C-alpha cells in the first residue's frame, strides 16, 4: 500500500479528487515529513519551492512587521493545503505550533502534475476561495472583535476545523463537544493578539457562566454551543 492509501486525511485533502492510478503517480513525487513545534517549513519572502498537505498537527501562517514584530495571519489544520503553486514568492512563513506531519511536494513537480489533472486544479481553486473566506473572517476577528468575542470565535473554529482530530462528542450529551487544544495559553494569546492574562480571564469567565468546562489545561468541554455562538457575535 502507498502512503496515500494509509493517509488519514485522504478523503478531505485536495487529492480526494484523484483515482487510484493518479494517487500512485502523486505519491511518487511526494514524501512525508515530521515537523517539531517551532520548526519552519516555509519562510516569508523566499521563492516558492515546495507545497504540502497537512496530515497531522497545527501550523501558523505569520508575517513580520517593519519593526520586527510577528503577526499571525492564519492557522492551518489537518487536510489543509499550504504553499504557493505555480511560482512566485511566499507571502508568509509557515511554522509548526504542535508536532506536525505533512506531505511535501516540490513545487515544480506539483505544478506539472496539477496541469495534467484538471480535477486537482479545480480542488485547488475551491481551496483558494475557501481560504479567502477564512482570511476575511480572520481580519474581522483580529480587527473588530472584543476579547470575549475572539475567544468564543476561536473555540468555535477549533470545533469546526479539528473535527475528528481532537474534537470528540460527549456520549452523555450529544450537544457537547470536548476539545483537546493543540495550543498552550501563550500560543492562544499570540494567535488572537491578546495577553495570556486576558486569555486566562476569558476561559475562567466562560467556565463560570456554564458555557464551557475545563477539566485540564489543554481540555475544553463546550457545554452550551448556542451560548458560545452568541458570545462570538
């Protein structure tokens, strides 16, 4: 069996549109790579030399301001596609927030493969438009929302994007969701543009109001999804 046959995001990644023969050809030009927290895969401003599918873990997209500060402009999750196909330079860096596993392709090899497989190009367009929508939501979250709205929006997105990769249903109450966060409190603060003290206060407030429970530092049980959505504005 090829690594594509065993891939846990096979049915959700851009390669879901390919048949068995096409997957075999794609597998021949790709390789899996493990990334440790803090390790970069793509650097801002450099030539686009590789693209990748995220198999496991969470990575951040970031850019540096003129005064040297880092601004996180997005987060990618399992099944997301990263990199810039068809040439150009990378507009942002890509760095692992957690232990991650990616399927990496040379950009030139991937470009040639995509040109020969219109279904894959169509998937790329769909993903690009979806990423554009997420970017617009991210701009709203960072620029206009309050700290309370940012935290609630963050938890809702985690529930949606992690799916089976860290988000579990409660057998006692099917409306509840339990998240195992791949972030520390400091990383959440960095992602949302808040201080770690503000993040901790918002977690405590949501718990006291009965919207979430916090059995551990990394585990969050969402007790009232509707109330959390209302908090997100």
